[in-house]
C-alpha cells in the first residue's frame, strides 16, 4: 500500500496523521580500532570521532509530524526512559557495529517496542538481522516511504528492499543535524556523492552504492552547510563520499560554488574526504580543492607491489610513482592519510620492507596498515567462496576476544595463499617500524616541509582567533590540552612534538594545524600499534606447527559468536 492509498482509507488516515515517537539508536562500534581515535577524541573534548550521518539522514525522511530523538551508544547510554518514550526504534550501521545492533534489537523488543534496522551491514548481510521487526535494505531514499505506508496500515513485520543504485540523491533531505550533540563529536559528515567508478576486488562500495557516482546538486549541498552554520557548527567537516572525485565533471562544477560560500562566510569549515590517488594527476581539481579549504585526504594505496595492485583491480595506482603522487597533494596544501593492506594472494614473499619504504618515501604519518579482510558481498568474497577458501564469519570473533583486536588485526578470514604466519609477521614488522616515535615524527616533519597550506582571506570570519590565526577559539583551547596530554601520556614523544611545533611556527605557521593533527593522532596510534602488535603475536602463537595454517584457540578452531563486548545493562 502506498502513502496515497493509506491516506484514502479513513481509519488509516487518522492513524497516519498521529504523531509517532521515533528513537534512533546508533550502535556502539565493537572494540578498539584505528578509527575510534580514543585519545585524539579526548584531546578534542569529544567522545567519538563522527556522528551517524546515515541515521540522521533517515530521520529527515520521516513524516514531519513524527518526533525524533537520537541516542548514540558510542557517546551515551541507552536508558529505560528512552525506550518507554518511543513508539518505534530505528537502528543499524556497519559491520563493527553488528554485535551492538543485535543487542539493541533484543533490548528494544524486551521492552515491547518494534525495531527497524537498516544501513550498510544490514544491506550486505540481511540474514544476520532476521530477528528485527522490520529490515530496510539499501538506500533509504528509494524505500522508506513503503515502510512508512506499511507501518501506518498496521503491518508490524516486514522486509523492504530498495532497487539498487536508483536512489535519487538530489531528493535526499538535509540530515537532521539538529539531533546531534555538538560536544560529543570531533567532526561532522556531509555527503556530496555516492558510488565509485573503480572496481577494486575487495571493496563493497560498488556493491552497495554502484559504479556510477550519483551527486547532489550545489544548492542542496550548500543548504546543508547553511543549516550547519545556523546551528553554530564550525571547524572540520568530512565529505563522506566513497571517492570524492568519482565524478570529476560534477565535482569541478560544484567546487566553485563551495569556494564562493566559504569566502562569503569567512571560511568557517575545513574539509577532509576520501579520494583515489589519480587526484594527484588533476592540477585543476587540486587547485579548486585547495581554494575550498580541503586540508586532508584519505587515499587507498593498499600495496607497493604492482602485481598485487593489478590482481586487486586497482589499476589507477599502477604506472606511477605513488610517493610522487602523494607529494603533489601535499604541495597543493592537503595532507594525506592512507590505507595499506597485507595478505593478498599475489604477494610472493615478504612485503614488509617495500611497504615501509613506500610509507617513508611518501612521508605519510597516518598510515592505516591492516590485514586483508573479505567483506561480505564483494568480488573477493565471491571468489574465495568459489575457491572453497572463505572461513565462516565466526572465525573472527575469537580475535575480538583477544583483548579487542581492531579491524587492522582482525583480517585474514580466509585460507591465505602465502603462509599465514608470514603475513602476520609482516604486519607486525611494519607497525613496529612505522609507529616508533622517531619514524612517525620524521614522516610528519617531512610531510609538513612539503605541505603548502593556502593563506585564506578570513577577514569575514566571525571569531577573532579565526580571523587572525585561522583557528577557532575552541581549537585554541584544545592546543593547550594537547601539550599537557603529550607531556603526561607520551613523554617519549614530547621532545619531538615541541621541536616540530617550534620549527613550524618559525618556518610556516600556516602548517601549525598539521602539527597538532599529527601529534593528536599519534596519541592514539602509538599505543594502538603496540596493542595490534600484541594481538598479532597471540595470533602467530596460536598457529600450530603441524596444523592447516589456521589459528587454534582452545579446542575449537571456530568458536561461536561471543557476547557483546559490554553486557547490555540498561541504566534507568
Ligand atoms: C564515513 C565512513 C566511516 C567513518 C565513520 C563515521 C561514523 N560514525 O559513521 C569512519 C572513517 C570512522 C569509518 C570507519 C570504518 N568503516 Co566506514 N564508511 C564511511 C562511509 C564512507 C560513509 C558513511 C556515511 O556517513 N554515509 C552517508 C549515509 C547517508 O549513507 P549510509 O550510511 O549508507 O545511509 C544510507 C543507507 O545505508 C540507509 N541507512 C543507514 N542507516 C540506516 C538505518 C535505518 C534504520 C534505515 C531504515 C536505513 C539506514 O539510509 C541512508 C540513506 O540512504 C561509508 C561508505 C558510504 N558510502 O556510506 C563507509 C562504510 C560504512 N565503512 C565501512 C567499513 C568496513 C569501515 C571500517 C570497518 C573499515 C574501513 N573501511 O576503514 C571502519 C570501522 C570503524 C570502527 N570504528 O570500527 C563499510 C561498511 C561495510 C559493511 N558491510 O558494514 C562502508 C560501507 C564502506 C567501506 N568499505 O569502507 N567509516
Ligand atoms: S577506489 Fe576506493 S571506493 Fe572505489 S572501488 Fe576502489 S576501494 Fe572502492
């Protein structure tokens, strides 16, 4: 039944016009992770890096007379009173949130409330969420109206599946940023495009959002910025696009509007995003992004080995010097964080030295190096399954029990081509080398030496410190906190940090923000690297000399799903 049909039925029309109270619950991310940036968040006075942009986007699609509230389990507890208030709970997210999503479903149902799940993991693995009352699969724009109509017509169970890649993102409403509590997050997300034109074998983006990037229009995106500005938000905004330059023509048409908006408002926002490395080939794009005030880019480099890049279908990373490409981005004024993966079939021998050399030559301080993980619903997973090499999902839960392995240490959910022990040892060696204090700060210094941040006209900025130093008052307070925290928590890095700070202050004060970012990331990444190394050591020790190469913990190689990391106690 459509909304129009439902409204034509008198009793249902009365029901449809009733206010509903919808509680959105963002599930907690499981375990320690490269991305949860715990220590960095503490410096920023935040509790988690970023808000659940998907859930607040869905909230904006609900009928205007429905009331919404958000509880983010990464920053606060879900209490009885929240559930008693709600008529309906909506939840869901990505894979590392699955255990908590399942726990939320149980608790909500125990309170006699219906629960709707959606988001990338629900879409990729709907079978894991059969217990939910409603499952909404795919992009909500294409399907949420059907759910609303079904709910209004009295249905209390169902699965709704959007047609793939058909959602018209030019109709996506402004996310309900008003539901967020500002101090809980380091940065907010905005989305311009969905989808990526490339076909990397391990990636689920193209399965979830398609290969033809769909973009919002400029007015729509600027209206989102207006809303954030009105709400008083300033500072870091992440374009959560899968590949910001996926549709270059559309982005180049949009960026001049973004630049004008930034100029008119005195540059209240600094942007980050994710882009493929061919960004470095496009001088015009780099110049536009620089002028719009993009300050950092996440790039998937994956491997130093050309054969491996070809096997994973990442041809855009071949036929180039990866280090030179990264340096071009630095010279355009943007720092680079990059992803690297170990464990591909084509690795003939150790890749550790080559990967370390590349990370050092490119001077990438924040390098996310992890084990290959076959995500559900990818070309890689289908191939491994066909080859009989895919391990059951439960295999990985045992590493979660090893003191919360993060996603970097949780990979290899398949029978590897190369010795498993050697792959794990490679990752261990890489992390030990690249995250020593000296190696990290050396890369940060080299990167900052190349980084050419623009000097923007900030005369229209509303805050004094933004006009003079390009730093908001809030950020300035955080700098004091950063010095104190490094002194207390990472005394071994304090000397290197101070030297980098004073050098940059003398040579290029525009780059000071880069110094603070690098140092605050290292507060998290230094200890995280040591933790991951300890998990890898346990994994290596659990491989029997004469076994089939898989880790064995206790008597059962494949244990059942563990309980959620924190017993889901309700606070009243
Ligand atoms: C930003 C982002 C992050 C941020 C997280 C910010 C946050 N707090 O959410 C960071 C950088 C921290 C991150 C990390 C990771 N991420 Co991530 N991330 C993204 C990215 C690029 C954008 C997410 C976003 O905001 N999208 C914008 C919103 C509007 O889209 P959406 O969430 O899909 O929501 C739509 C629908 O899904 C649906 N929907 C969403 N929620 C709900 C709920 C209900 C009830 C309903 C009805 C519908 C619904 O409706 C929305 C509108 O259409 C996505 C890719 C993508 N395009 O979404 C990957 C993605 C979500 N990440 C992914 C992964 C794997 C990870 C990591 C594990 C590893 C990695 N790739 O680095 C880590 C784990 C982090 C951890 N702590 O453990 C996968 C998830 C795959 C899966 N099957 O679950 C994705 C899909 C892509 C990818 N391969 O990287 N990520
Ligand atoms: S370039 Fe990035 S988003 Fe695009 S397919 Fe490859 S890994 Fe996925």
